[in-house]
């Protein structure tokens, strides 16, 4: 869908007659009169976070923090781009599906992780009980 983005301007005159200044307010709207301001802010916040991360990398001379393992230090420079690609693929998939599919996947993952964790914990307790029972009865 292609939008034409006319810029609407509105001149606001302050209620005080003692001042002779005007305030100019502009907003970007598409042909259906929807405001794109929040989307632009969201995109700019992403860009801002990315640039802050890049500046921190430059300050550290692109070196990983000292406490990291060797494999983490080797992977450090490519990590951010791999995260961006992964999130981009996830976003492309979710946007291309029906909203109910996206919500269903989030619910499925949200319920399966605690279920799997509790199953692992239950089996770990059973294994510890079995080992202790074996040690104490021999």
C-alpha cells in the first residue's frame, strides 16, 4: 500500500495578546488521516539504541568485557547483527500471519516452557531420591 504523506500545518496563536510570537505545529498523516508519529518514534528509538550500542563498542575499542569466555569474545562483534537478523525473521513471520496464529504461538511457548521446566525438576528430584535410596540401603 502506498501512502501519500501530506504535511498538515497548524498555526497556533498563544492566548496572551502581549506576545507577538506564533508556534508552528506540523504532523505527518497519510491519506486516511492516520498519524504516523508513534511509528516514527518507535523506529527512531530502535535506531537510538543501536547507535548507543555502537558508541559503547567504539569506546571499548571493539573489545569484549574482560569476564567473558574466549568463545564469547570471538563471537562478540557478529552477535548484534545476528540478533537483528533473527528478530527480523521473527517479525517477518509474525507480520505475515494472522494475529490469532501469532497469539497462539506466544501462548504455546509461554505455557510449554514452565511445563518443561517443571517436568525436568520433577525428574531430577526422582533421580536424586533414587540415588539416595541406593546409597542408604547398601
